C-alpha cells in the first residue's frame, strides 16, 4: 500500500534549513496487487479498495487472463490470504497452469517485486506532499506505465539490487 503518510523519509538539508513536508496522517492510500514477470520484466498491477482472499482470487484470475498460455509460477510471501481456503479449489482447478511458491517468513529481499514496490515509493512519494489520494494514484499509474516501456531496465535494476 502506498500511504499518504509515508511521504517523509531521511534527506539532506543545510543546518537550520530543515525541509518541511506536510502530511495528512489520514491513513489513506493506494492498495496495489502486482505481478512481476521475472523473465521479461513486465509489471501487471491492479488497484483495489481492500486486499483480502476474494481480491487475491480475482487477481489470480486476471493473471491467468494476462498470460493465457504456459505455466505460471508465482513467488509469494506467506500472507494469510495467499493460503486462504477460498482460493484452494481454484488452485486445484488451475494446477496445470498455476503454482504458488512461498518464501520463508521475513524474507522480502528474496522477492523481486518487493524491490519494485520500494523503487515505486522512492520515486513517487518520498518527501513529496500530495493534495489527494487521487494525485498519488495518478502518479503510481504513470510510474507503472513508464517502467513497462523499458522492461530490460526493470529486470536489470531489480536483479542488481538483490
């Protein structure tokens, strides 16, 4: 989630000239679910109001539509919704096309998409104040569109940051 109050991070400034970044602190933001194709660098990303098992199931269905042929192996963290009972029948039904691989707990450094989320936050919200969540959303979408125009850059940047 890209939150409106995450805008403040460490920065350099002249002594006595501290930069002031206003925040709302309303805990609003943009909730993203995404998949990064490790082979091509393509980012497929959707935004939803909530992130629960039903949302995750819908996302898996969209991923299968996005990649209509071949086997898909998704590398995931161990969030509860990734193991939900609701998605188990779907996973059994799609076993020929879709496999979920779970990383060890507390190992985001092993998942390249976590590097993408960090890159997005650093590029879009770090030390920037947005008047509205709509403004954040617009910039997030522009970032995703921009990086999808240079897929090799994505793979190179994320793989060298590991």
